[in-house]
C-alpha cells in the first residue's frame, strides 16, 4: 500500500476534524489511548469551569455552579448511556473499576446453599481477579475452590464455548471483560449473558477496553451490571472517575456497600440514619463524588455524542484493518505475530503484536516518537484511536517499526519492562 492510498482514506474520513480538538504533540504518534486517552480542549474547558465554579461559588457550587456538582454524576451517567445501550437511570459516574466491582459484588453476589461459585477467566486484568478473590474471602470461601477461571486454549483468547461449559447451578456470579486487555478479543456479550441466565447466574462485564471504542446494547442484552474506567478510550484524564451500569430490573435494590451518596437525592440532606436508596444506578455511589476527576467527562462525552459511537467504531475498524494489513505487508521478515482475532466482530480497538523483543522494540519506538504500550512478557499493543489518529499516522508508525527492525535499533535497549509498562 502506498502513502497516497492512505492519504485518500484521510480525505474521506468524516471524523478527521476531531484530531485538532486534542492536544497531540508534533512529531509524536500516540498509540496508547487505550491506556490513557489524550486531553481534548473541551475536557480541559469543563474541568476549568468546575474550578471556576469553586472559585466563584464555594459551597454553593453544589447547586448554583454552571456545572452543578450535586447532579454531575447523574448528568455524566446520562451522557454515557448511549455508548453502552443503556437507559439514563441505569448509569452513574462513580468510583473506579475495582471499587465498582467491589460494590456490585457486594450487591449481587449472594451465595446460597450450593450456589456459591464465581466464574472469571485466566486472562483478565489482575485487579478484577484480586477484587473477586477478596469478595469470596469476605464470605468465608476459599478462592481456590470457589473462583472458576476459564482457561484459554491458546494463551491469548477465550472460547465462548468454554465459558458456557463452565456454567452450572453452583455458579452465582460471572464477571468477564468485554474486550481482553492484551489480545483485544471482543467476547460475545449477548450469547454469554443468555447462557448464564439459563443457569440463574448474575452477569457482569468489565468494559474497560470497549467503552468509547465500540457500541454495546447492555439493556437489550439483559446484562445485569457493568463497570468501566474513563481514562482509557473516554479521555477523562489520569484517575478520571469510572462508571457503572445496573440493569433496570435490579433498580430499587439496596447497595451492598452503602453511603450517603447512595441516597435518593431529595432525601439525602434529611440526614436520616435509615437510608432511602436512589431508585436509579445512583444508589451504587458511596461517598462524595470526585468532581475534579469527573468534570473533564462533560466536555469529552460531548465529542462522543457528536461523533457518534457507530462512526467511531467504523473508523476504528478501518484503522486496525489498515494497521494489520501494513504489518503483514511490510514487516513480514521480522517475526511479529498478530495476536488479536482478525474478524471485525471479535476484536476491540487495539492491535496486539507478539514479538520476543517486544520490550526493547517499545523503547526504540518511544525513542522515535511512537508511543506504544508494552504488556509483559512479549506484547506490544497499538491503539489507533479513531478521534485523534489518522490513517497516515498508522502508515508512518509501520514505517518506523520497519526502520527499527531493519537497522536493529531495538538492540540498543534492554528487553526489560520499565516501572510503568
Ligand atoms: C484498566 C483496567 C483496570 C483498572 O482498574 P481501576 O480500578 O480503574 O484502576 C481494571 N480492569 C481492567 C480489565 C482494565 O483494563
């Protein structure tokens, strides 16, 4: 493929105008938006508005600010809902993935008789597994016996058949990633949910690597709950406040971990010792919302609303297709293995490249202005983010990888990971 062909794709790209809304640095190719999304001017502006509200209104910022803090978690929830196919009341901006897993396990994991087990998988991000194990221990169960971690056949992907095979009447809860963080595999959420409900298993999904990258239909699929972070594809900034979804059929249920922000909003300031939980997903908040870590989302989600998640997904698929094609055409002699599934319906927003020298190649790439992401022991993740990566950027990135490999530039660097990798 030639540069001119790729430039043509940029000319036809309906989303190309969004790139200038983000702070990109000249001469760098940011391929790590699946770990920390870039700052947009709109997110910066809504963060500054919240600071201004504090400066100007002090305590009255809760209700009188231009972006009233008291309702911000709900407002962001309703802006997030279209990205996941949810009703506004099913979504709230709160916590982090890990604290939200704790909250929703405390709410939905109700072991009874023989129905005590939890299904997860052996490839998930460690924090999800730590949370599930500690929840089991809180109930007095040994994780060795009660946590079923579905095994991978190839060390990279999961088979939906194997997941369904693991289901039985002894399983109370299931928690899986929508998109696997290393291989980028997208699981069939609808199929897994239906199969689990057949055994009365409560179904939760972790959308860390799919929210903001692709559309979902959580309400229609009947998923019981979901959690996500917002600092990856949703560009909320480091430690940005996460979110959760609880299906309408469960609303009205008391939160497993209660706090005063679980309250129905009009009752909260009665200061009563009997909690009246909100009849929305707001019931699963605990304490005072992290306003300054949420405010950037007001601006960021406006971009998603305008651009539309279907268009974002469609460009993202084109970008990852192009990336895979160029890797195959131009990097054939260099032992890279594309580790993500190739079918559109089975992959998320990043390409996962396996190479024995992955760590040193990532360092060489950074040295040349390409920001990839390394996951030990041998995975390079490249995420061409639809809102701020162009087709020509993808072309340049592959040229740079080729140049490194051709000239053995990676050998100047040790093949060890850094502290944050
Ligand atoms: C990023 C990520 C996390 C991080 O959890 P936090 O509580 O937000 O720090 C957890 N799980 C998965 C699958 C992730 O990708």
